[in-house]
C-alpha cells in the first residue's frame, strides 16, 4: 500500500507556489522588456509600476498560502 504523508503534501504545495511565483516574475520581466521597446518612456514607467505592484501582490499571496499550509500542518501534528 502506498501512503502519502502530510509533509509530502506540504512540501509539494510549497514547491508549486514557489514555482508559480517564479513564473510570474519571469513573465513580468519579459512583458516589461517588450513594453519598454515599444512604448514611450512615460507609459513604460507607469506600466513598470503596475507590474511591480502586481508582482508584490503575487509574492505576498504565495507566501501567505505557504505559511498557512505550514501552520495547518503544525496544527495537525
């Protein structure tokens, strides 16, 4: 019989959220570089600020979810 421990589930969830954060970061960097080439300077600065704010939100959300998973795991054990 194959059993999965709670720590395996927790580790997998943390890896998934970390990977999604890195993918979002890479995507925003690519988008920023593309916009920088094709847009005017003032529009690009505004877009960069919006991308920076969205990346902060994504990172904080992923961090909160990972911390909640750790908390629930510690609560269960």
